[in-house]
């Protein structure tokens, strides 16, 4: 920092009058000028990016103190909600074991401990327990601990895992010898993915750039060696890389992927010393993903259909001319993945904002859909690592049905429930109802909404409603169960998810219609869903609270700028709100790769379009809803200064007396907040208490 800059900040802070405990902090203004496309842009809060400047931390602590002062009266309510949520969780619990060879792998939790314990037993669950990894021990005396990768070698003697203690998603490699419990000397920093070769001693791993955090390098490492051999260095900044292994353990696959284009390279797991071969060179806007089964490659490809098809190619000559259709493209169904096994395959699909699983029998050539009992639900592949398995595990849940683990027997066609999430405290799903609604957007498109409420709720426009949205990166929001949500429902607040464009709920076109130069569809859809819920008397604008995080925080900022009158209160979590400053700075993590999601603002047309919705750049003198903005000082995905700058500027223009609060974790924490389960629960209890209080519910 220049001496002049430091003098200005110190001077401004020292001459700012001491505020009473309940007076909103005022951020110093220091003019920062940039020229963009011939115009001068002035940002008075640019200095908040200076993370190492102690004055920045001091200002943020003042924001925390202000939030603490204004919400002190909520503490009994927040504590009560926390105890309520805790009472709905089985604190000492065991996951359903997963078989890998002779071993059964599982995780378990113990009451009072923040993190799960990773374990296994040999032969059966009656055998002696072997603790593989205890994050409670690894994280002892630390504020944050996060497990990244967890990969066991084929012979199951070695465990490669990655660990982060910062919240900045800086994962370091550790290798543990499971035969003697020793942690080996083999380690390196910033690891993003890993895979073992068949020799059980060669490890392939990818690492990220230490500035941009883009996964760009692939290494080969022989255990015991001090060297990591560089095999691939991806120079194109639009692409990230990741290494994985096919379920049949035959091939290692390097995925090289941008938002609109991908390339796969493959290597026989039995010959780790060889070079990776390019399966098909990258072609702009061709996205394809590689798997292998019984001498053939299976390719999930969007070439010839936006929602993907599955093709096969012989492994001895996988040239494009030899591809054959295994599963054809369909206009109304997006193929999310193809899970391959020796005797069957499962197509994971999505249509009409619902997931589907279809099972293919290779002997008979038939397809069978797995049936689900509710009209609104979620289903996810549950992890079936054994290639020779005759059963397929999946997780089924809904807004009212707790997470349920099933095994589907491919021979009998029957699903067996292995475990359903226990919800202590007398939860009765019959007391609740969920529905699928359809709002008509302003351009005539039908937008799905999933809603859950406690039976007896009267639709007279007086009930409070919590509306959640995301709508970016082709990531849909599944209508899944949350025992924490009962604290809202039991107080008469309905909960709804707006499945807006930008996600993948209605197929790949749904994603494309909510990105780049069509991004505003995302915001308009959310507003139109909110207006529909008001018009249909599910709620009223002064009883409507909304929430979104990360790119969903951008959504919150955009819709509040467009329709501040429509919402009573907003929780904006780790929000991407300083769009123009971030996207104009190619040195920041993730920026360049994001050009294909939001647009490249170095191009005038994209710049002009993005500037019209960037929340920070469109704040105006007007009344705004009550707002709670949460973030972490060490967030690696959306830098803390985005929400900090947003709050600082909003304070100078808002004309209302509604609360505007910034709550920032200064201790190590990440994009998802705290790492410990109890700490996360306390944070959510506070957020729920605040949002409920904004609609007059305080107990």
C-alpha cells in the first residue's frame, strides 16, 4: 500500500466520530479511478480489497459489532431455534456401509463432535472397526478443517486424501498407509483431484494455480519419490482439469473442461508410465465425457443434441467414425450421467424439474425406470463403487420425506430401503404437504416452483413465505429434505424453491437461457415467481423473505435493485455482487473461466449488458428491504470485499430505516461458512431467527 493511501485511510478512520453501539458503521471513501471502454469508473470502496491492511479488518469488526448490537435481542430466539434444530438431528449416527472388495466403508458421527469419522471393517460389519480418518483429531485446536479428496488404492492399503485448514480451499495432499497407520512423507500443496494407478504405488494428481486457483497441472508421483512429474500444463485460462478413474478400474481419465467445451485424455491404469492419449481433440462448444465398460468407451456428448446422448466406441479404435448410439438424444430429457457396471447401466436423467433413474440390462437390452412415490421429489446416485455389483444404490428424498438410502436389485426390479434419516423430536411427515406450482414468466415461459408447508396453512395472503433461488452454472436446486427447515414450517412459514432459468431443471436450454446475454431471465423469473406467489395468495410482499448464496447472492442483489418493494427481507450469503470489478480483474480466482458464464467485459457489448444488472453498480437512492449479508474473510470463491463494499455503498443510498447487517466470519471459514456441524447449525439458527423476526415471528 502506498504511504499516501495508508495516510488517507488512517486519517479518515481516526477522524471519524466515535459511534454509539447501535450506529451503523461508515466506511471511509477513497477515490479509485479506472478507465473502461473510454469511460472513467470511480469506486470509493476499492480499498477494502487490501486484506493485509489492519484498517480493513478493523472496519469489518465494526460491522460485526454493529450486527451483534442490533441482533442481541434475538439471541434467546436464535438459541431456541438452535436447540430445536439440534433436537431434530441424531447426533450419534452411522452411514450405510459401502462395500469395496473385502471391506465395508462408512462414516459415523458422535454426539458433541463437530466432524464425521471415516472407518471401515473387513469381511462384515461385525468385524473390528478400523478408523481411517478422524477429522476431530486432525482439526483439534483449529477453527476450520475440511476434507477434500478421499481415494483408496485398488489393493486398499493406501489412502490419499486432501485437507484444508484455512477455508480458502487450499487442499494439501496426505498419504496414509492403512496397514500401519503411518502418514507418509509424500505431500504437495493445492491439490484438486487424485487417482491411483493399478500398481498401487503411482498417484496421479492435479493442482491449482496459486493466484487464480484454476486447476491447470497434472502430475504423476511414485510413492517414496521426492519428485512430481509434470504431465500436462493447461495454458488456456478458460479450462480447468481434473483426474479420475473409470469404475472398472481400467482407465485413468483426465477431463479438461471449460464452461462450453471439453476434452478427455485417457491412460491405461495398468501402464502408468505411458502417456495420456487424446480421445477427441477439443472442438468449440462440444462437451463430452468419457467412461469405459467391457472393451468399449461410452461417451456422453452434446454433439447432435443439446441435452446429450450416449455413444459407444471400441477401445482399440475409438475414432469418431466408429461411434454408435447407445442412448439417443431427447428434446425434453437431459442426460445428467451414465453409470456403467458389468451387467447393467443407469441413465441419470432430468426433465420437468425432476430427476429420473432408468436401468439398462445388457443381457436383454431392455430399459426399466425406477418408480418413485411422490409427485415432487429428489433422487441422487448413492455411490456404488463395485463394478460387478448387481444392485444400484440411490438416495431418495422430498421436501417432506427424509433422506432415504435404497438398493435397487437389477435382477428382481425391487428397491429395498436400507436406512431413512432419523428425525428425532416427533417428526410426522403427514403434518406437511408439498406441491409443484408453475408460474408464467413475463415472456410466457412456465417456471416450476416447489413448495412445502404445514397442513392447515390458510392461503389468504397473510402467511409468511421463504423463497429460495440460485439459477446459475446449470446447477439446479433439488426439492430435498431439511430437518432444519421444520423450524420455519412449524411457525407457519411456507418454504418455496424457484427453479429459475440458469439451472438445469428443464434441460440444457434452461441453462443457456439464463446465462451470458440472457442472464436477466434469471432475475425476471425469480421476480415473476414471487409475484405469482403473492397473486395466488400464498403470501404478501410484506410477508415474503428471500435467500440466495454465491451466484444466488447475485440474484438477491439484482432482484432487490429491480423490485425492492416486492420483498420484506433478504438473506444474501457470500454474494457475488461486485460483478464488474471482479470480472474486469483477470488476476482474481476464477475470473477468466467465468467469461463463458457471465460474459467477457473486455468486450463492449458484454460490458454494457453486465453493467445493467451488477448489484453494486446499480444501487440507487430508494427504500430497500431489510437485509442480512453474510460472508467469510477467507472465502476463496467470492472475495469478502464484494459483500463488504456492497453494504458500505448501500448504506449511503438507502432511504429507509430497515436494518442492513453485515456478518463476516473473521476466523478461518470458507465459501460454505463454518466447517463444524454444530457451528454451521448455530449460524443457520441465527439466520432463521433474523428472517422470522422480520415478519413478526419472534418465538
